[in-house]
C-alpha cells in the first residue's frame, strides 16, 4: 500500500482497532511518508493535522502513539505554519481597555472578553527581523500548551491568526512578583509548592519550561501559582546579539551558567536552577541580582556567584539550602523535580503540610474557629491539600489567618510532627514497632492525615469500569509515570456514619503499609489525590490472585506458593500486625511467580494482646468467605492472630486441593451450619500427613489451642533457613503400562456421566498426558462424603468437584480441575 492508501485506511478505522496502531506506526516510520506529507496542501493537510489532533485527545500521554503523533504534529505545523481547526477561537473575542496590562519580550498582554467571560490575550509583537523564528515558536507552544492540563499550569483556551494571539484563562492576581509585593502575608511556601507541582507536571510529560521566572508565573483568584509561557526560550537564544541584549538580558537573571555559556537547549536541570532563583524572588519580591545590570548579572552567574540570602524575609534554613542545591554547578548534583517537590512539601510545615482528610475536623474549642472555612483546593471528596498562612511568631498562631481560614492552635504542629517522625522512621528503616511508629499512627488517625512524602504525582485512573468492587472500595487500573498500577479507590459519602472510622482506617493503612516491606507482602507505593476519590496505589500484577493463577498454570509447584503465603503471614505476626481477612482472593501472584499477601485498609496494627483488637467495620464479602473466618470471629468481627491461623489453614487447603472449603454450601445459612459442624474433609492422597496435621490444629474450635504461625512454618518445612524454592515436587515414579507414571500432574479434558439408579453414577474420564489422549473404561461409584465424588481407576486416585448427575451429561471441565493423581 502507498502512503496515501494507508492514510485513507487510517481515517476509516476505529482508534481501538489493532489495525489502527499498526497502520499508524507504519505511517510514522515509512520512508515514503516524509515526502508524501510535505506534498499535502489545502483540505488534505487540514484533515491530516485534525486527525492527529483527535488521536492526541484520546491517547494516554504515556503511550508511544501519543509521543509519535505529538512529534509529527509539531513538525508539520511548524513547517507548514498551520494549526488544527480545534485550536482557533470561534467565539466573540474582544479586548478590554485601551492599553495592555503587561509587556513581554515578544508580546503584549491584554485583558479580554470571550463570549462574556474574562480571558487573557497574549498578542505577539513580530518584527520582520524575527518573524520566522517567533511564528515557529508560536505554533510549537500552542501544540504543547493545549496538551497540558494541571491545576498549576495556566489553562489554554485557543489561538487567533492575523494577528497571532494566545487566549488563556484570566489570572486576576497577576504575576508572582506582583502578588508577593501586594500581599506581604501571602503564603510563600505554598506558592513555591504550586510552582514545583506545575514544573513536576511539565517534566513528567517530557516538557521543559526553559524560561521559568516570576513574570512567567501567574496567581489565580484563590492564591495558587500557575506556570505559563513555555516554548519561546530556545528561540530567543537563537537570535542575534542585539536581540539577546534587549530581550534575554532580563531573563538571564534566572538562567543556568551552562545556558549562558554554551547556549544549551532547554533542560530539566536548567529549570531546577531557575527554580532556585524563583525562591529568592518569592521571599524578596525582587528579581535576582536586582541591584546589578543585566550584563553584570550574566558575568556574576558565569563566574559562579549566586544571590545572597535574603534577611528578615521568613526564609527558613531548609528552603535556603534547597535553593543552594538547585544552583550546584554540576548538573547531576541538582535535585530532580520529584525530589524537589518532596522537600518543599516537608518545608510546608508548620502550616498543614501533608494530606488532610477534610472531615471530620480536629477538635476546635473556640466558636469562632469552629465556623472557619478551609482555603483548600479540593482534589477529591473528603481529601485536600491545605494552603495556610506563612510562619508567624508562635504567640500569634492562634489568631493567624491565611487568605480565608483561621487555624486552630495545635493543628499546624501536629502536621509538623507527622512529617518529622515519618522522616526519622524512613532514615532508620524501622518497621511497625516502637514508640516512634505508634506516635505517628496516633497522630495520623487523630488528625486524619498522612505524611506529605506519601503523596504521588501523575496518577491517572484508566478505563470506565472498576476491576473489582466491594462495599467501600473499588480496584481500578491506573498509570503512574508510565507504569501500570492498581488503585484502591475510596468513595465515602460525607453523611455516612462510618466515614470517620473509614478515614481512620485509611490513614492507618497508609502508615502501616509504608512500613511493611517483604518479599511476600504486596508493595505499597503511596497515596494519590489525582483521581476523583482518594486512593492507595500498588503495583499491578497481571497474574491476578492465586485462584486465577492456579487455573491458568496447572503444573505450577503449589508448595512454593504455600511457602510464600506462610512466610508473608509470619512477617506480619512478627511485626505485631493481624491480617484479619485471609482468603485466596487476598493473595496475589507477582510477575516473578511469588505469592504476596494483600493488606486490607481495614486491617489493624496489634501491639497489644490480640484478643483485645476489634473492628466494627469488617464484613464477609460473600457466603463462601464464611469458611475462612474462625468460629469465634463470625459474630463479633474480632481480628486476632488465632483467627489468622484458622484462615491460612483454609487457604493452604484450597491451594493444595483446588477445592474451596465447604464448597457444597450455596447460601450463607448452610455455610454457617457446615462450618460449625466440622473441618473440611481430607481428600484421599491430596494432602500429606505432615501438612494435614498442622492444618487440623489450626482449625480447633478452642482458639487458644491453635499453633502460632512460626510453629506451622517449621512444621511445614518453611523455616527461615529454607528458601522459597527449596521444596521440590516429588519425583515421578516408574511408569505403568500405557506410558502413565504412578504420580503425575494431568489436565482432565472431559467427563461423561450417565444415571444409574442402583449404582449411583456411571462415568468415564478422558484426559491428556504428554499430548496423548487417554480414556478410562466406564466406572460405577456411589456419591458420598458430603457431596464430594472420589473414584479410583488403574490404581490412581483423582479428586474432582461434584457435579449433579443427569440422564446424559458431558462437558469440558477446563483448567480449574487439573488434579494430582
């Protein structure tokens, strides 16, 4: 197919079609493609760029398709000096006033009105001397800007041609420099955090700013800083020396020495250097080196001089140290934007750094304080990042006000303490033990907050449906900086009486999970407020839970999986943690085939005797889950280590046999009844004596008689000195007649039943072994043992799930019923 034919075929395909991606990649790599695209004119060219623009609107930003289409669209638009149709303003756009409100190196900024809404109009001043370069920058910046959507990036609305103008959201508080000068009480650390968050978003989307400075940072109506004007810096550096003197001289005050010396292209390290200059600007209200001319400033920066520390400005040591680190002459020694964001969040103390669950509020004894409103940007129902006042003398803290809130005494210090303890625990790599962890847990649950370092950036929920839904949480697939992740999303109605307890459990889970790091425990990445509801973030495992994994991998060594489950629980109990919900659905298999326990947000730390721990927020998910709950816990919902031992024995039983405990019970009443009557029956030959004996001990009705996990681990041969893979599958014995060994793993292909009123059921079995089909002769056996059917043929024992007998019934059983015989 020619390039023209491929392009026409692409237009007709649905974007979800596999052929669409293949054709698109071929088009992007084709040798003929560049020649063909350069020949397009008029309607054909407009159709192509509109088509690429539509793909960018639906493709994930981390997808290879997105990056290829974005690069191609930028190339075409800058070369052809054209933009997609959706970029052009179609409404009634007018300027307000007779004079611009601000001036830039290549533009005038006007207040405008678009269909009655106030907007910002950036009108380009283009002389013939620089027309070509500035127009290319105009198209490039428009394409980049339209794709950026973040609370700390100025919102793009559109463009106009003839004259060339950008139209964006109106920022009533002006530039960052103007704002801090007009409002001495402005929250300066909060503004720096806003700038860092915006820059973090740009870098995460493979975009460098290139011209970060106070005039290119605007403040919205709620006092939050937003970055803008990215795209012209590289053009300015390519112009002649006269223009550099006129235009870049002022910008050079924020420029890194490698940019001034070598004219380097935009880099993330140069953005970090400029951020250090913005720190000085925020606390002084003046541009860096304001006492020197532009030429002197350039010489000083290239000679290694940096601005002096502002005095009596409220600039703290940690923030100043951060600025100095941003100015390090070695690019690799400058902090990454992710690290920088974390440091600024820590410096956001003492005024509410961290993530605060907005309801319920902490104790507020003063009536006036109780009525105070929160000045927050809400990212999800019930969770927000606070934006309070800058540091003031402690005697004024109780009366200090941010733009819209009165902070209660003790509230800021709690957040400061939360972050201090979290940092100490992280440095010492402590587990969930000791006074430090207990204090952190108590503060987080009381104030409904978690340390600021737990917050993850750029977490995006994917798809329109959750992968799993329970009464309180939903599991969604998401993306975090290009990695597929699992999001445990909390949707908590504000009028739910259990909301307070749920928030406490959420904070408990986040703090606890952060400390639980083990080969057989699901890793915890952090929390996110990027989705409509706050959530916990974990890795995504394509193998799913252990039930699904065993269905798809019949020949897997099940003893290794049991070893992982047991060792995971041993780690939890040794750290004073009760799991409380052991069942196969809570055991995931990672990409290396290791079993990992998942910890529910409603599990609890257990530093005291387990019999005293209770949870009023636990409910069985389904009738079959009753079989995994210890008898003493079924009505009281108590979570104990003894209850965990009962549950793990049931999990081991199901993993080794492939049969759910008390599977024959179809409703909750019968589940309670059978579970109370006795333990699961032992399948003949399916579980060895050395394993069956400790399992029976774990099922004793007297919970005090159940063995601890360490004893079970030793009894099963999974001690700490034995690796996960040390347990080998029993060797195959010599084969019998027909080529079948005495003991083997096989896949049952189908079973055929016929009714025999006198003898019970008559059936034969077809199965495959080493790509050969075998078929047994018809066999008669009675149906007994509580609904389980056991039969023998050729001296083999095969365990199956019972099927209701019919007059004539046959069917494939599938992978679920692979069995050891």
